[in-house]
C-alpha cells in the first residue's frame, strides 16, 4: 500500500490564476475599451449620416455574403490540411464542424472553445486526437503567414501609407508577426524541437503530430502552395467584407489602405475575449485616423463588422446542436511519416 503523499508547503506552491478570472478580466477589458471609445467618439457617432438606407443595406448584405464565402474558404483550408496529412474527412463534415466551432467562438467569451470543438469532433471521425489537433494548429498558422504578407505588400506598393504612425505601426506589427511565426515554425518543425515529443503523453503526442505535419508540408511544397493560396483567398475576402461594410457608412480610405490595415486588425482582435470587441474598434481608429476617418466612423465600422460576423455565425447553430457524429473513417491513427 502506498503511503500518503506529503503535502506541498505553501511557499513551494505555484500561484495559479483561475481561468475564469482571466476570462473575466479579458471580457472586462474589452467592454471597458469599447465603452471608452464610444464615449470619446460620441459626437462623431451622433453626427454620422449614412445617406441612402437602401444603399447601406445593399452594402451590408454584400458584406455578409462575402463573410459567408470567406468562412467556406476557411473550411476548405482546414480540409486541405487534413487531406495532406492523410486525415480522411469529407468536405461537408469539415464545413459542418467549422461552422459549429465558429458559432462557439463568436458567442462565447473565448476563441479557444471553437478550436477545442474542432479538435474533438474531428478526432471522433479520424480516430486520432493528436492528428486532429495538428490540423487545427497548422490551419491557424497559415493565417498568420498570409495576413502580414498582405500588409507588407500593400505598404510596399504604396509607401506613402508609412508616412503616418498608423502605417508605421502596421508595418512593424507585420514584420514582428513574421519573425515570431518563423521562430514558432522552426521550433515546431526542427527535430530537436517538437520532433523530440513524439509519443508519450497525449500532449506530447499532439505536439509531435504538429511537428510531423509541418514536415509533410515541407516535403510537399506544392501542397503548401495550394494551402497558402486558399488561405490568401480567405483573408482577402475578409478584407473585402470590411471594405463593403465601410462603404455602407461612407468610409473608403482606398483599396491599398484596406489591404494594409484590415489584416492587422484581424491579428490584433485576437487579443479580445469576445470576438475582437473593443480591440478591433481601437485598431480601426488608430489605422484609419490619417485617412479622413473619424473616431465615430471607425467605431461604428468595427461594430458593424462584429454584428455581421455574429449574423453569419448563426449558421453554425444547427451544426452545433446536431453534435458530432461518431462516424470513424478507416485511417491510420498517426500521420504517416512518408506522406
């Protein structure tokens, strides 16, 4: 019979911040920032003139349709990752799971919940939690490649965008994102990084699957190129949707400005606990200030984009309610090393 484990002295215990407290702080910070922005820009908001309501409705309808198309492209991107890693799942199932995760991610105070749902439901189909985890992580990484490249391409094509602080911050953020991403990918793909974690605990297996998956894409540049192309289409559609929402309220800084700043807004809004709320609006105020867009217009634009995203996300409610069906395909439990 094993003896009782000696209690750990209080002085040696690690202080842990409860997850609920962290979430509450993030929600509070997002709500506080949004409230501050609305208070600061209340005069501009009250003076807004959207012009023709029918024209504004048409622009917003177009934006919603483009957002829906973007989410379909995101599901295709995820399916491409799964297919390359030999994780057998139908495109229809991928779209259903993605929409359900989208609903969770936009209506609950965190984006992590949606990714967890994706991993769990895909694992029911493919039979491997580690491989499902790898597909989600690699799919996420492609977005962090494409977004800064869009910004840098726009800034290079129109250097005058760098003449104000918003453009300089966007450029610095894009370069910083690429540096951090390169470091993450190097650690994940290097044999002495995550390559050492294959096998063992479930966490080690999951991280090892990410390493193996990245190695597969390195050996198949054609597959990587197709994945980035779909990722580019997805992110470009989100930029177009933002521009269409802006047109509804008369905000039009120009195509290159949208391509330079909208991707960075998509990156920084991940800091918010609730769908980018507060952070997105603040970023739009910062980036669009030098382009004739006042604070009220920028805040309203952010709220419109958020509302449209929520509206489209409702399409995931039925998929979430139906639940993940446990139809397992006959596939290997691990990513084949020679794929």
